[in-house]
């Protein structure tokens, strides 16, 4: 009997087969357990990686949110700064405007007569500086018998008469004539680029306009003017403007005295420029 026949006929054959099956089953279980453990480790690693990735994503999202909040805050601050800058600019513009107006007002106070609104002597000097050597004529207009107005009606009425006097002159001035209150009841009319004949015509027009009766409330006040006319030389150096102007004003003033002696309410011109500056 061969070994194989002896084995197949052995009563241990079933147990041997069962043992083999059990061993194979155990080996399969061990393999499956190992495989399962490997899968669990892989799953755990994947879950850990996912958790890390989710955490990193959350961190990234948080960083984005933080950056967005900072950006929004920075934009809000920028808008706020822009608003403040605009307010500051407007305040600065208002301040500069107020400063310009204040300077203009100071200049007006310094160069204008507050009663009549005409230029004063400082204003006259500014105008003369702008002539730059140009020819000009001077009318010196003197209110006739003004002292009698103050004595009879008082200084308030006298002020009203002077204001009306100046307004009438302004109304009838043409071609760029400049009105200056020279002092008291005396006014100067500066006529740039005007020859003597033209200046006399302007003087006659003003004299006729000023020869009237003013109605001041219940009062009627008769006014008139004596006017002296003088013309500066046609050519002179720019540096001599003020001196020439003083001489021309003096000449016109002398003509006012002639007008007063002639009976007032008339125009007297100086036919030649005789007074040269010293």
C-alpha cells in the first residue's frame, strides 16, 4: 500500500482537511484584519489630511475675512479722511474768501470816503500810479456856499447834501472819469486821456447838473458848484506822475477861486500849464 493510499484511507483525513481549511481561514482572517487595519490607517490619514486641509482652508478663509475687514476699515478710514479733507478744503476756501473780502474791505476803507463812497486821497494816489505817464485833466468841483447849508440846516443835512452832490457827479460822468472827495465840500474829477477842451465840456455838463434844488425830506436846499479845470502836460516821465498831479490839482484849485470871484456856479479853465513841479 502506497503512502497516498494509506493517507486517503486514514481516519485523520477529515481532521487534516478541516485543519487545513481552518488554517486557510485563519490566514484569510489575518490578511483581512491586516488589510482592514491598513485601510483604517489610510482612512485615518485621509481624515487627518482632510482635517488639516479644512483647518488650513478655515485659516485661509479667516485670513481672507481679516484682510477684507482691514480693507473695508481702510476704505472707511480713507472715505473719512477724504470727507475731512473736503471739509478742510471748504473751510480753507471759506477762510481765504473771508480773508480776500476782509482785505478788500480794508482796502476800500483805506481808499474810499465813507460818507460819499468816492475815492479819498489814498485812492487818488493809486489811480495816479496806474496812469503810467498818460495825459489827464483835473476838475476841482467845489460846492457853493456849503458852510451856509451846515449853519442853517445842521451837519446831518450837510452830509445828505454832500452824498447827493457826489451821486449827481457820478451819474453824469462818462468815459472813465474818476470821482475823488478831496476834502470837505471839494471833489476832484480825474479824466484820463482827456484834453482841455474835452475837460471843459465835462465841467460844464457837471455844473449844469449840479445847479438844482435838492428835496431832502421837507427841506428844499439849493446847490450849485464852482469848477476849476486844468490839464497835465501831454508828455512827462512816469516817475513825475504824482508831482505833475499835484501841480495840476493846484492849478485847478486856483481856477476855483477865479470861479468864486466870478460869482460862483461857473467853470474856469487854466489855459496853459504854468505850475511846474519843483
